[in-house]
């Protein structure tokens, strides 16, 4: 008569068991983040995601006297920001842009008189001491920085074999070193004040492609550096409460773009034809992107590049 021994029991699973009968009551008084009704001027109601609001945030934008930087600054005010800093190379340009921004919003009845506090600062971002002094002034006035958009930058077109060395050095001093100086000073304040801050570095689709036919090797290289700078800083500062992302616009029809393409017949049309969406970008196409990256809506987004180019760089 043979006997068989019972097989040993398998070891318990390494993962936690699931209790199919466990239930949890839904809290009736739960304030669901991101849902509220906001009231615009007049009787019209608009529903917006709460985390997109820029209310209570001190926002700093470099290169903001004109162009995309100025549009970014105005977008933050549209989204509820009431404490804003416009940085540009010349003090008079920064002062004028700040005064015009406040006047425009007040005259249109979008804000109460005195509701928006906008500081204009003249600062050469390629100068480390100048940047340090500017951010010390911002911290003293507003008590902190919640958002930095490092937008200041330049571009010049020369064939690589003829590119003047001094012009190339100037471009990197502004587009790369200046971006880093501003990001570092903003991060120091955010960390010191324990602010969950957002830093947005303005790169370009040129960080990923070679623009043609315009010869702009140093610009392309500088924007690639900015893109990777954002990723590198994001990793270093992730556990310090500071997020860093890159926003990469494609061809945008700004006043500067119009001036650049004016002597080149057909260039603007060529850009549009090569863009899957069939047009070049309007600066307003960047509004949602900048608010997303700057606001709490992107609080788990860091080290990313958001490309807004109508699909130009994917074909």
C-alpha cells in the first residue's frame, strides 16, 4: 500500500493581498481640487479649473517689455495674478511696459484700480551680479517668487563659416548663461521661502530641429542647451519643491518675426506650408501652455518640454 505526502503550501505572495470586501464611504464634504465656478465681469458665468488660477502668485517674466514675454506677463494677469515683475534690458522699457499693462487692464474694466502691482526692472540677464541684485529687489518687495518665466533671448543669422565670435559669445551669454542665472536666483528664493515654485525656461522647437534655410547654428545650439538645462535643474530641485520645465514655441507671428521675414519673399508662406496645421502660430496659441506650466495644474510635471509648433518639428 503506497502513501502520498501532501505537497507543502506555497509561500505567501510578496505583494499585499486584496480585500475584495473593503469599502470606503465617499466623504460628502470633500473639496475636490480643480473644480469651482468663477464669475467674470457682468452676469456671464465661466467654469475654469481651479488649479489654473494664478491668484496669489508673484510672477516674474524676463524679456517682457515686448513680444512673447509681454504676452506671457499679460496672460498671468488674465489668469488672476496681481503681483508681477517685468524684467527687460533697459529700465525705461521695463517701466513703460509695466505701466501700460496696468493701465490697459484697468481701462478695460478687467481689474479694479490699484489691484495690479507690476514692477518694472532693468536688468542685463547676462550679468550675474545684475541678476542677483534684481531678484534681491523682487524678494524684498514681494516677499518671494512663485513663478519665473526665463524668456529673454536673442537670435542672429550668419553662415557658420562667417559667424562673428563676439556675436556668438553674446548670444550664449544671454540665451544660456542668463537663463541659468535667473533660474538659480529664483530657485534660491523659492527654496529659502519654502515656496512650491515653477520655473519655465523658454526654449524653441529649434532645440530639436535645424531651421532651414536661415543659418542660425548658435541659436539652435543655445536652445538645445536651455531644453537640457530645464531637465537637469528639474532633477536637482525636484525634492526641494521647485519644478522646472521648458516651453518650445514654433514659428510665431510676432512683430519681430514679421520684421525678420520681410526681406525674404515667400519665407512666411514656406513656414506655413511645412506646418501640418497649415499656418504659423499666433502668440495667443501659447497662452494655455504657459499657464499650465506655471500654475498648480502642472504640479506633477517637471523636466518636461512642451512643444507648441503646429506639428512642424514632427515631420
